[in-house]
C-alpha cells in the first residue's frame, strides 16, 4: 500500500460497518440496500486510496505512482499501455488481379468495338479545361504584377534607394522572370484549349477512333504544357519575391525577400512530391 493508504482503508471500512450496524436495526426490506451501500463504499474507498488494489489493465490503462522530489507519493498518474502496431499488408497486387476481369474487358470493348465512354472522356476534358483555366488566371495575375514594376532611375540623386546598383539588377531579373512566366502560361493555356476543342469535336462527330488517335498523338504536347505551367508558377513566385525587395527600401526589403524565397522552397518540394506520386501511382 502507498503511504497513508492503509489508514484510509481502515477508516472507510469502520465507517461502513458502523452504517451497516445501524441498518441492521431497521426492517429486513432495507437490509439489502444497506449491504449494497457497504459494498459500494468499500470499493470506492479502495479505488481512491490505492489503485493497486483494483486492477485496471482491462481498461487499457496502467496506473503508476508519480513520486515527488522528496520521495513521497503525491498522486497517481494514468499511463496508456502502448500496443505494438500491426504490420500493414500490401493488397495492391490482389486488388489489381480482382479488377482484371472487370476493367480490361470493358477497355478492350471500348477500344475495338466502341463506342467511347463519354463519362470518362468528360473527365479527361475537364482536366484539360482546369489546366487552361489555371493558366489564364495566372497570366492575368502576372500581367497585373508586370504593370506595377517600375524601372529604377539611373542616377539616384535624391537617395531613394540605398543600393542603386542592386535595385537595377533586381529589376532586370524580375522582368526576365515575368517574361518567362507570361510566355509559359500563355503556351499552357493555348495548348490545353486546343486539345480540349479538338477532343470535343471528335467525340461530337462520332469519330471515336480519331479521338483515341488524337489523344495519343498529343500526349507529349500536353506533358510539355504541364511543365510549362509549373515553370510559369516558379517564375511568378521569384518575381513576386523580388518585387518585395523593391517595394520595401533598405535592409528590411532584402530580409523580407530572403524570407519569401525561403518559404517558396518547401512549396516547390511539396509540388515535386505530389508530381512524383502521380507519376508512380496514376501514370505508371
């Protein structure tokens, strides 16, 4: 027993027995209620005085005393029992085998006998439309940022810029990044719009074979348009970070520019991870 627990148990039992003797003098119908009260009181006293008397491992808990600096038991802490993790079972191969008699005959029938599955074709068209829409929105934002960029004066007599030569270099790099972003986003937008238009026309004219051939022939062009969109986003982020340095004068602008570039790096890493996972699970 912990220190002081035996005295608490004895006092609880004595008090319970005293109540029980008082109840014995009452009618017999109340004797059962008195017995239940005694049992509940004793169990509650034991639970509060020392958890070692009442096992609680069946609840998934382990009660351990927390010892103070002076060595006395202050309270009892509840500690979860750690369970060994179950080993994950790779069921990818089994799922692929189970999908084989359902998926591949449908694909074979659609490819050789027709007609094309318009629901899945609509999903592909929606994907191309989404790429084109993102490129258009990005192009609009880039044009807005390009309109706010001002060339620093060659001779700063008023001392507006603390580092005039640095501001000139940042301006040139910013204009170069915006130029790359505009060209790449425009290429992506036009490419995916053309692919969408001709895909819809082929399906509308019942040219399912031409639709399939067009999708395979333009696969490389769509890949180039996708990476062009990624390059446009990266160039836009770099131009935005450089614009912060030109907006905020002095050393604070340089510090904010560096902080922005540091925050851009994790975003690029996450994008690369998602693209890698898509290449591994979707396009492989």
